[in-house]
C-alpha cells in the first residue's frame, strides 16, 4: 500500500515523522518548524540588510578565486556584501589576500593564521570577525546565485536559520543533484549563531560539525529552513573524507 502513496505525500510524511530534527532532537521540533515557517511567511517587507559571506579556508584558493568571488561580483546588491575570510595558512597561490583584492573591490575582512585546518574553528573565526548581523557560512568551492542577498534576507528571521540544499555538480560537470544530506552552508543572525554555541570546535576532523550546528539551532527553538537552490552550485574537488568515516546518524 505504501508504494502507491503519491511522492509528495511520502515526502510530507517523512518530514513530519522521520526528518533528522525529529529523530535527533525530538518531536517538539515540529512546533519549532511551524513557528519558523510562519515567521518567514509573515515577515514584513523592509530594506535589504547587509550580509557577510564567511569562509574558512586552507589551500582551496583557486576555487575561491574562480567561483565564489566572480559570483559575488555578479550578485545584485553586491554593495551590501562583505567578504569575511579566515585563512589557516594557504600556500597554494602566492599571497592569497592580494589575489582576492585583485578580484573583489568590496569590503574584505581577512585574517591569516597558520594552523592545522579544522572547519569548525576556521568558520567560527570567520563569522566572529564579521561586522554585519546577517551572516552566511560558505565553502570555497561554491558558486552563489545572483539573488544571494535577497535569499539571505528572506530566510533569516529571529526564529529561523537557512540551510540551503546546493546543486552538487558531478565530477564530469555534466550532471548533478541536490545535496540533501549536507548542511554545510547556512545563514542566520550572528546573534543566534553565537547563542546556539557556534560550530563545535571539538570536531577537528572531517565532517559532523554541520549537522551538530543544525541540531543546536533546533535545541534553541530555531528552525533550520531548507530550500533547493539550483543556482547555488558546488564545484567538484578532491574529497577530504577519510576512510572509515562514520556518519553522525
């Protein structure tokens, strides 16, 4: 009988009963989701707020220069974008800061500190040094859509954080899919990010810090709003996923 259910109904039932927030945090997250979705739908229209695109990086510089920055230059309302970068000691291009400044004329906050790369620590640092209330964590291999400022402004509320599902391009760049199993990119108010505890800096190896943050928002009654974003493209690169990696759930 189950296999005859319409796909939309199956997806709704999965979201209602088996979505990660229900399974990991509890059924009280349903009320958090309802309040969050209502906050987005009833959000009053007001001037767009400035945003910070926050990136932690070490030696994926060419992707940053080839994808992130050109997409920011093509963004509508680019004057509202600040780029906040924490560099853990990149040496794959000569003087990364100068290379960025050659392409990006907007506000730039750049800190370089030689250290072992841990996504949790570098992204926390990039977000903490940002100067706007609306922040977005973005990996260095992402091409952002032209309406990124509007999207961030739409989906951030006091009761929501935005976790877009990016278009994951295949290695041959001929196909792709929405990366539903990842929560690596997110946007929220800086206040809420700090309130929920930021990325867990005890996670120093590959993976898990993104989902732990997602659940931390729910534990603080803030919904993780998810959308499919075909214009937000993850470009392929060599994976750092270690052998024997065990998923969080």
